C-alpha cells in the first residue's frame, strides 16, 4: 500500500482559541485537492455523497470514517438516507466554518474503500 500524499498525509491540528475559518480563496484552493467534495449553499461546510452497495456497506463505511475521525480528533456530520445514501459534511465547529482540518479529513475519507451501488 502506498503512502498518502498531499492533504491525506497531514494531521489535523487542535483548534486554538484564536483559530478562524479560512478565507474564501484558501477554501477554493483546498477544494481543488478534494474534487469530489463541494461547498454547501452557505459556504461554511464541505459535503460529499456516495451510494453504497447496501445498508451494511454504508454502515461499515461510517465505522471506517469514525475511526479516522477519532484518530484525527476531528469529527464530521454523518447522514444515512434511503438506506444506503451516505452523506458526509465537514466543518470546524469551534470556528463555525472551514479550516484546513476539514480538507485533511476529506482527503483521508476519500482514501477509504467503498463498494458503490451498481
């Protein structure tokens, strides 16, 4: 297995009391590194959706995301609808917007295997 590169090779950093959300230019630059993610309408979160093969596959994917989230101490909002539609939203709760941590976690989630619906 190859070593992660780019954002996936970084670690999330704890938010200090002075942490602020990223300026729009930085958000758009980092978004290019995780092209399957998009900004939510308010522009304060990034979001990605998948259609897993089935319910059990979707739940297993959530568990793998949870493992990475705990390792990085940065936790996403996870949604499961229509029994296999997985939606992940990332934002840094402490700043009420996006930080580099969100893009790091997005890149790590992108590296997880998921068997998609046919």
